[in-house]
C-alpha cells in the first residue's frame, strides 16, 4: 500500500500521467467537508485518491497542474433549489482533450432523479446534463479524431479506467472500476464532473462522438443517452424482423425505443398509462398501442411478446408485465426508480423468463447508434427550451407531460 498524504495525488500524476485508480492508498481519516461530502457518491476514482489530502492542498495542486477556463452553466445548489446561472471551471486542454461549444443539452429523467436527491447523495452545486451536442472549438496537441468545427456529442460518460476487461471490450459503461460519469462523479483529476447545462465542456477525444451529417444538433442531443439506452438492449436481445416487442412508457427513452425498434424491423407495441399519446406513438412507428391503466390490457396481451423494454421511472408491478412474455421471453428494465423492483419467483419460473437490466451503451456502440439513426433519418422529438425554463421542464417530465424530450438551447444562457 502506498502511503496516503497531501501530495500523493501529485505523486500519482508523476508516475502515470494521471491519478491512477488502481494505485492503492492507505485510507485514513480525512478532513470534514470537501472529502466527506463526496464520500457516498464516490466511484472507484475517488476511493483511490488520497483521503488524507487537505482539500485546499488538493485543489491548489489541481489548479497548478491544470489551468482552468471559466464558462457559463446552470446549476442547482440543493435538492429543492431552482436552477441558477453560474460560472464553472473547465480544465485547460490536455493533449487528448477536445473543447466543445455546447449548442443543445437534453433533459434526461436521470438529471431529475439526481438533482432531487432520489438516488442518494449529490455533489452540490450540481450541473446536470449528459445529452449534449455541439461543435469542436479547440483541440489539444495530440487530438487525431476531431478537428475544429466538427459536430460532436457527449453522453453519460467522460472517461473510464480503459484497462479492465469490460473497457477493453468497448463496454465502458460497465467499467469494473466505475466509469467517470459526466456529472455528479469525480473525474480523474480529482474534481467533481459537471455536465452539459453549460456553454462548453472539455472531454477526452475517446469519449467524444461524431454527429453524422443529416442529424441536426438539437434532435441529436437526446440520442447521446436516450437513443443509446434503447439501441443497446434492442440490439443485444436481437430485436428485428419476427420479434414482437413492447416498449413500456412513451417518454424520452421510450419514444426513441419505438423509433429504433421500428427501424430494426420489429413489431412494436407501446404500453403507456393511457391512450392519450396513441396518435404520436403510431406516427413514431408503433404497430400497436395499449393503455396499462386498463386491467383488460394485461389479460388481452398474456403470452404476447418476446421482449419487453421498460423505460418507466417509477416502480411497476413487474409480475403483470412478465405475464405478457412468451416462453423464454425477456423483460429488460432500463428505467431507474429509486425503490427496488419486486418479482414473485413463480412469475419468472413459469415460462423460463429472464428479467434483465441494461445501462446506456459503450462508446463504439453509441457511435454505431448515431450512424444508424442518420441512415434511417431518426432524431428525437423535442421541445427546445431556454435556460429559465429548466425548473418547469423538470416538473413537466415528472408529470409525464413531455413530447418527448426537452432540450435546452445554450444560446439562452
Ligand atoms: P421520461 O421521459 O419521464 O419517461 C418515462 C415514462 O414512463 C413517462 O413518459 C411515462 O410514460 C412512464 N411513467 C412515468 N411514471 C409512471 C408511472 N408511475 N407508472 C407507469 N408509467 C409511468 O423519462 P426518461 O428520461 O425516458 O427516463 C426513464 C427512466 O430511465 C428514468 O428512471 C431514468 O433515470 C432512466 N434511465 C436509465 C438509463 C439506463 O442507462 N438504464 C439511461 C437513461 C435514463 P407514459 O406517459 O407513456 O405512461
Ligand atoms: Zn440519461
Ligand atoms: Zn474499466
């Protein structure tokens, strides 16, 4: 075990170029405040940084190592506080970094779960946003993948360990050391990550996606989370011609699920709480549309689907949805309610069913999804809002009153 002390972060820098997540340090009691605030939300990155380090010493060190640039952002300072305009620091460009001028940032329900503290501790002030699209403004000296002026996007991750089996397989979202999420996480520089509700972001080129010509930046932004979160399980579980599948919840994720599943050639049904969005659902590509508020729906659809993907942000009676699967069917849950999912054992046993989960997608797969969407002319259905409408938009998403993704125009910052 390497000794933990106020300068170990610097030592790690010297050894490997970046603080290593794998260099064990002796955990010791640390100062209240800076470190303590982040303890519970921390991923492996933080856990392996020096816990003894004096907060000021670390941040001064970071400032020395990495000159900052000030950019405008919208942040919330508490789980009940409204968003406010603020200034945040982005690191100066390292050799592999890309500075992106963000044009649009989608509002994902995950932003809301996080900002409202529904999933646990939050690093406040919080700048959410992991669906951003914009243009490359500057590149580091070693950047080969992007040039100034390129149209690019950033999704839910801005880094990962790059060394574990899952990273090496291109599944960075399942990084065994924990991916560095775009916000509410600790970056490799030891600083909290801050997301896309901002005019600019600095991201390593390996976590930047190219937005193909033919998709406008505003409708591309939600693809970076909502698009890939549905594309990945639909591909993994083989959605295509001959598959009968259902998408539960016609919100941000769900509407992309309908579009992508339809483009893949599957027979698509929507299971929504009511029939109020039926016309939209059919326009987006649904062959069938059902209201789950009507108990007759569950009887009518017994043993009907090969695959069900639930995008619902609240806890569902899983056994009722499992009853709609055929023998060997799979229910993939991508929604992330804060309460646990509860499943009677018999509801899985009776038809050899699988209950699965899926998290976003890897970088390669995200690019594949963007290319797929461009080929098929798919983008998100959006309502563009200004920065002062974020709080109202949050309430509307929670009320299922979104058609189908709010996208913040950063020109209004
Ligand atoms: P969203 O736009 O709010 O869509 C969720 C939809 O679920 C709503 O539009 C609504 O559809 C349905 N719904 C909401 N409350 C419901 C309830 N009480 N009972 C039944 N249905 C309900 O949210 P989103 O941005 O698509 O995100 C959905 C969930 O996925 C969130 O929990 C989010 O955190 C999670 N997520 C997971 C991943 C991942 O990688 N797995 C990635 C992104 C987001 P209807 O009106 O049609 O019923
Ligand atoms: Zn998201
Ligand atoms: Zn990894």
